[in-house]
C-alpha cells in the first residue's frame, strides 16, 4: 500500500481549493456548483484531519500510552518543562532506625621500619574505614509467671503477663512489620513470604495468620487516615487521579489524593462522581485540585482547577506529528517556556505583568489556530447526539474553554505544572495488579489501599517502613504529626 505524505496531501488539497476559488471569482462556475464544492472541500479537510490522526503512531511522548507498551522505552529520557513545583524527594532519613554503632581503635605499638616502641607516642591523626551490615537474628522471649499457693487462704495466685502476650504463643511487632512490608510494600506473593519466614525463624506461620497481620494494621491505621484527610482538606492544592484495579474479577477504581508528604488512596466500585461523593474529600475541599481534565472533577465549581501540563504537551506533540500544525507547536513552546520561567522564579509564580502577557500570547495562538483548523460541519436538523470532531479540534476547544485551569500553575505558587505526583503514587498499584492479577476479597483490597497510603506518606517523611509499621501497630501514629 502506498504511503501518503502529510504535507503533499494537504498541499494538493489546498492547490485544488485555490484553483476552484480562482474559477469562481472569474465567474466560470455557477453559485450552486460553488456551494456544493465548498461543502465537499469542508468534508475532505475534516476526513483528512481525522485520517492523519489515526495514521500517526502514538507512543509515550505524544499520548498517555505507557512507555512499557511502546517500541522504545523513553521513560528515562528527560523532557523540557517537566521540572516544576512538584514535591521534592526527601533524601534525609529521619532518626527512626535503631543503630548499633561502635568505634574500635587500631593502635600503633611499634615502628614498622626501626621497631621503635611507639606505645607512649601521642597520636597525630586517624584514618577511618567503615563496614555497614545487617544482622538477622531470631529473638525468643520467654516469660515464666510464678504460681504460688497462699498459706493463709489456700488460694492459687499466678504472676501477671505483659499486656502484649495474650496467649501461649504470639509474634512480635518486628516480625509482623517484616511480613507486612513484604506483602504490601514489596508486593511479594503470600506463599513466598511464608516460606521466607520459615527459613528465618524455623516456624511455619499459617497464611491466615499472615493476613491477620495485614488486617490488624488496617484497623490500627483508621485514626491516622482520618487525621490525614483533615490535613489534606487544609492544604492549598491537591493532586488527584484514578486508575482501574481488579477486585473479585470485577473492575474497581483506586482514587488517590496527594498533597505535600501525604498520600491517600481509596477503593470504590465507580470511577466518576459517585465515588468522589462517597470518599467525600473534594465536596468539602476549597482549594485547587490538579487533574487530567476528567469531567467528574470539573463538576465541582467551588474548587479551583489546574490541568496537567504533561497531558497537554503530549497531545500537542501528537498534533505536530500528525498535522504539523503551527499553533500546536507554538502552544507547546509557550507552555514549556512558562514552566521553566515559573520553576526558576523565587516565588514560583509570574508577576501580574508577565501573567497578562502570557494570557495575551495564549489567546493569540488559539485565535490563529481557529483559522488553521478545518471548519466543523453544522449539525443537521433533527440529528441526535454529538457531531464527530477531530482530536485537534477537541484539544483546541479544551484549551479555549479551560484557559484559567491550564494557566493556573503560573498564577498560584502551590499548583504544580503537572499531575505527575498523583500518577507516581498510583504506579505501584498497577505493579501490584500485574503481579497478583486481582484481589479475591474486597476487604484486603481496602487494606492494601490504606496501608500503602501510610507507607508512602511515611516514606515521604523519611521513615524506615519497618519502623513506620511498628509505630502503627503500637498505636502511636499520632507522633508522626508532631502531637
């Protein structure tokens, strides 16, 4: 099949239209012929626009298609304009790990050359070499409660056991934290965790007991989740997103809400407004929400909205690849340039003069785009439904209608250019689904969302996940808020 060059096809159509207009201006065509041919040219331009969009290959650089499904993995390549006001990684580990550190002196007693005694000579300097290791050891703690018989009243009296020892055998929080981190944090299969624990402690723990560890932590984090929701509601801006998640062979949805060092994930059967109302964060929120222009989020006018710049840049890249539109190239350059300017500014925003200039350039590009795009066909009388439009026309309409949301990152210092924070927080959920396939019971799926939210939030604070889990099991999550 012969390939079509996008430029040559458009040039040929433009040449034919110019010849037709010239003949019409010379009076060589009737008015009826001109009306029919103008309609035909309009249809040809629309078909050509849709055809070129469908024939242009999509990858991770010009669409939301993940890099794992493209021929070349470009996930590690940097993209201009990607650095903005997003959350910076906390590289400082908090002092929440028990460390056994020792310093041993290697003395100099004699001279290696002349054998002179140096034991009384003062040291002038030290050279240090360090070895870091982890020692795995099985710790068994027995508590023997004394049993005595009172000589006065002949009553048998038994000693009191510690409050964390409820039965003949129990497992400590350290072992529970290790198991939960493997199951939730590292997404290791339940059977493999069971075998690993057996090889370490020589005891087979039933899979049901391992799952009880997870449910116990899920219940212990209920108060933490409530406090995290209150923190989210008081934040100036939040990143929101959703992704599908298989539960009991059905398609559920994980909804994420991220702000500062807090990540919250909730599971719901629906994706749209019913789920948002049930979670009840956005209906009570009054700040700015950053998202990918999902209509359910836009149905809340009491919130300010910021659209993800990464999604817009990819769509604009596709318009350049498919049509070589000048307006798409100019808009992409404008957004990237503005993102760099905002990220380099100390206030993380543009001043009033620069913002007014940005809006003027933005609107001029959209005005020129209207002349470059094919004209939309009028809707026939009595025809139901929406008319088919090209992706380019839909993108142009979205940029025009949601101008304030697209440019909010340049006005509000708390609004990031992209929604990558929420997408990163959801990424491990897709890895979990890839490994496990699905959750058989919704109770464990809800537990996964709450526990993974806690672990991600604590990781943002710099906490060791094992210590973070032990803090929750001990009922001391209030300490992480500094209360």
